[in-house]
C-alpha cells in the first residue's frame, strides 16, 4: 500500500482563542561544501606556516647554542639548513658569517656578511665584521662609480618604492586634470614634480642595480684563485684574487665565469670559486 505524506500546518491559539496564527519557521542557511573546504585549507596553511616558523626558531636557537659552545662547524650546518629552507634574514646570514670567520674561511664569511647587508644595509655589526674580514683576507673590492657614491644612502628597493608612489600620484594628477573643469596650477606643478621624482628614482635604481653592489655582485670563495685571459687553467693570469674579493659577473661559459675584476680589469675564473651575493 502506497504511503502518502500529509503536511499539517502547525498553528497556535492565543489566550482568548480568537484565531489561529501560523507559526513562522526560519530556515538556517546551509554552508556550502566549497566554503567549508576553503576554511579548512586556510586553517591548514596557517597551521603549516606556524609550524614551519616555530621549527625555524628552534633550529636557529640550536645553531646559536652550537656557536656559543665553540662547535662552529655544527653551527654552520644549522644556519645553512635554515638558508636552504628559505628562512632568510640579516641576522641568520650575519651569524653564519661569524661562524665561517671563526673557522678561518674568510671568503664565505665575507659572502654572508654581504648577504646580511643586502637584506639590511643598516646592520652595524655586519658592516664592522665585514671590514675586519676584508682586512684579514686582504680582499680586493670593486670601485663604485661616481653616481653610486651619491646614491648609496638608499637601496634599490627604496628607490623602486619611491618611483611607484610618484608614478601613481602623477597618474592621479593627470586624471584629475582631464576631468576637471578648470585646470589647477597646483595640480600641474604636483604632476611635474612627481614625474621628475619618478624619473630620478628610476635612474637611481638602475645605476645601483648595474653598479658594484648590484644584482651581479659575486664574492670569491676559493683559495689561490687566478683570473685568466681564457677559459683554461693554462691561460695567462691577469690578477690574483684573495678570498672575499669582489667581482661582477658578466657572463658564464661552461664551468667558467667572465667577470669585471677590481682595478677595472676583466677576466675568467672557475665558477666553483665564486658565489653571487643574491640568492
């Protein structure tokens, strides 16, 4: 026998029994599966990120403890593990440089001090220890160009931010002048100033990026490195490069690097004997 469902309207009589007033039911909205999935995925990402940073703090503290106990090779292993995990900071590179300095590896000490300063150019301890390491290793430095000497009070990132802000302010001024009924002299002046600031900031960023401290800066990490005229160990030597010396990579060919050298020279060195500052 087929069963039929009968719907009964629920009603409620008031105290005087004057009439039936239907009860009102509010249906609660159901959360879609996609919303729940997004919430769970976000929670998982936050949990993993928190766990990663927490583990990084533990590893950093352990490496610092190894350094304090004089276990410099173990400290180097710990710091480099953090670097490979992508947990870069000026302090990690600074501590890694100190550990290499204590082992007498001045080339890698200078490399990591430079990396610390690339992240935080106003790191006084890294600046001081970099100079000490250079003096110990008799490392050679690239000569900055004359624009670099006057533009080094800010970094490439800071100039880039200034250029972006100036560009958008100038764009706003242009838009306002197009739609304005009367053109304001103040708005025109502001637009011109922002365009000049944009051009100047872009020029400064370009000069620093292609200069002695730009993206192609590399540090000699090998010992008894000779820059040569050609890509062969038997080629004539141009310049002896002590550990920690600066070079600017121009191109690569196989296992060799063609680079700008100190004293405005150019030559080839084995790629295994140098590392770029920027990772």
